[in-house]
C-alpha cells in the first residue's frame, strides 16, 4: 500500500473510530432479487442527506447510475471498487442541486445554507469502458481527493455544466485517471467545464486527451499527463510491456541496435497516442504551474490566454510516437516562463503557430527537430514584436 493509500485508509479508520460519518454502506445490504449494488447505494445515500456515507473496501457492481442530489459526501476506502457492469452515462453523478449562480444558497425556510466542505474522498470508480466515471455539478468549494478513475468511456472526471447550474472552487488533489482497457481511444481524463477550480498533483495515464479546461481561471499545479501503456492494436498488454522492458534493458546495456529499433517501431504506436493531447487549454486566464506533458502528439494545445509556468514537455521514444509538438498555439495570449522542452526521438517540434502574442521567459529547449534553434528564433520574434 503506498503512502497516499495508507493515509486514506488511516483517515477512514479514524473517521470510523470517532464517528465522523453518518451512515455505513455495510448497513444497507442487497435486498432479495437485487443483482447489483446500485440500489443499496441509492438507499444509503437517501438516508444520509448533507451527511457522510462510509464506503468500505469491496467490489461493487453498478448497473444503473449512482446519483447524489442531497449533498451526501462519500468517504471511500482506497479498495472500494465501483465497477460499471452496463452502459450508462456516468457511474457516479454528484449534483449539489442548488443554483450557485447566485451569491448565496438558501434553505427552503429562507435561512442561509453555507456548508462549503462537501467531498468525495478515496475509492476507485471504474467505467469499465461502458461509462464515464464521475461527474460533479452545482457545488461550491467541493473537495475531490485520493481517488482513482479507471477506464472512462468518454471521460474519467467531468466537472460539468450539463445540469444547467454552476460550480466553482472545486479543489481536486491526487486524482489518478488511468485506462487499462483497449477500445477507449478518444476519451478525456479530466474535463473541467467550469471556472475557478484548483487541480493539484493529478495524474492522467492513457486517456487520449489528458486534461481539458474550457471554463477559464482554473489552476493546474504539478499535473502529469502521459501515455503508452495501452498496447498497439493487435498486441496484448503483457506482450507490449515486455517489449518495452526489453528495449529499456538493452539500451541501458548499450546493446540497442538499428535493427532492434526498426523491429520495435514495426510493433506500432500504443492505441491511446494517435491524436493525443496532454493539455487542452480552451479557458481564458488558466495557469499551468509545474505541469508535465509526457508523450503525446500535442503537449499543450492553446486556444485562449494561458500561462505556462515551470512546465515540461517530453516524448518517450520507446513509445514509438514519431510526431509530437510541444505547443500548438491557436489563439489568445500565451506566456511561457521557466519551462523545459525536450525532444528525445529527434522528431519533436517546439511550437506551431504564428509566434505573435507569445512571451518566452527563461525557457530551455533541447533535442527534437531543432527545438533549441526554434526557441531562439521565437524569442527573437517576440522581442521584435514588442
């Protein structure tokens, strides 16, 4: 058990010991005739309005969407595994059911409602290729932490406007999105359609689109997007993993040859990498600080005014991707500061765009298709445009 999982397990144990929850899913077993766990979740949630539901370790089969509209928070064991067993839009949909467009939210009796620390913590929600994993809507200062989102059909996490309300101040920390199934190319790991949210230490592995921000004024800190574990079409996971390990061992021993390189390239490109983008930046005034675009066709796709601070780009040549661009700049003002761009396969480009409305501050570039030279030319252009 890693440190994060241990901390979450300890927190759940402490919550249980001090009674810091209002209901335990264990007390809501399946009823006669029920063949999955969605109905028992529904009963437990209904019994826990504006409270905390404890979800113990276990495998939970979900056939119909779990919907939360009564402000019930979830405290889940790290090994609480919710798995979609049928097609649906999301495995879990948390909706605060309030109009957060207004300055304040009120109870039916007119009194002020101001509980800003509702949450989902822990657990593993697995879309299983049949459903997106988790949607969050209509919340104010909501916390999402220490959760894994596997195999989302369309998305791992969607911070959504689709119910017509508003959400702001989502605080997401240690959200781990990963695909371990084939057939999901084109999906997105984290999609934030709202504004004023914070994502810290979030990792996305093998979602074709890693992190997409469309709302604006969001903050992404130390987020890492990478891909290549889902094998090329026609290969098994173990076969591809063994081929990767063999190459790494031969390279380390200095025994990698041009013939080995050609044979490895002939295996193809991992399924999730064609058309891949690590960070899609549609929201104005977003800031990406310490974010790492690691092996994608596009590192940062910039379509609005964005700041990249202390960011990184790398293309792992062992993944066979031979078309990769660090920044594609389609619109908005772009400020890139103290960032490092590296090309290891010799094919990588630093920048695609007209070079206007870009400020480069103390950046480094190396390798690729003349990335260092491109950076020098772009910095000269930026100076001449001032």
